[in-house]
C-alpha cells in the first residue's frame, strides 16, 4: 500500500498518540510562542487571529489534563484504602476463627460450614473473591445465634469493604471517562496546531526557518514521521 504524502499526515496527532504529557508540552510551547509574536507585534491581525484561536484549545486541553491527573491520584488513594482494609481482614479473620472455635472445634460440621476452606479465601485471590468470602461467612453465621456478636462484626466489616470497593470502582470509572474526554481534546488541540502550521506556511513561505520557532521540534523529531 502506498504511504500517504507526508505533508498530509498530522504529525502533531501522531507524535502525541501515546502521551498526553507530550501533547501538553507541545501545546504549552506553541501557545507561548504565539503570545510572544502577538506581544511583539500587537497590531498584526494574523498574530491576533492565531493566538486567540489556538489559546481556547490550549486552555481546554490544560483543564482536562489537570482533571485527568487529579482523578488518577484519587484512584490511587482509593486503591490504597482498599488494600489496607484487605490487610486488616487477615487479622479480623484470625479473631473470628478463634471466636468460632470457642463454640465449635475445627473437626465439627458446624465449624466446617463456616470455614470450609479455612482462612485461605480471605487472604488469597482477587479483591472481589476475598470480599465475597466475608459476605458468605456473614450469611452462614446467621444459623448460629450464639455467634451473633461475631456475625455483627463480620457484617459491619463486609459493608466497609464493599463501600471501599465501590468507591474505588467509581474512581476508576471517573478516570476512564476523563481519559476519553482528554483523548478527544488532544486530537482537537493537535489538529488545531496542524492548522496553524498551514497558516504559518502561507504567511512565511519565503522564509520557512521562522516557522520552526512556533513548534517544539524536539518532540516531533523524536517520533517516526508517518504511521
């Protein structure tokens, strides 16, 4: 298949395809360069047009990038909270096990109905299966009135774990949504920069070296120029 003509390939979109941070650097550089040109020649309508047109895209990208970064930090915090609770679960299960054994020895059917696989389900496996094991234990304890205090503790801790998991999943969903919005804005902003390149070529075709000053070429040159 014949490769597309390089001038018709948006190198700004391609160079930032796997990095929102690169897009931010390109946008910061281009926006600042246009502002410098405008401040140097404020009466020039071309600089006024280019800056005002691009700056709106730049601000929107920066805003969405910051929202995405902040949401990522919140997600990490919620994950840490859940992991800490699951570490505490190991201690909790040891106490529940000891309390059950006050009433039923390990060899009894009653004990086996509460801990059929011992403590392993509470310390091994995914978040979901470990939390499910706590819920299952709470349900099984309903058949033993003498262990009502143990059941209350198990049910309370299950609610805490389930809430922490829901919060973490919500943070993940928020981050995913913001990532999709940021990706759309990356393409729009980099396309606007590509459009500015065409405008500058039209202005400076007789002196193309001056065009380079408006773009962060180190990022563009370190990327394969066609996909």
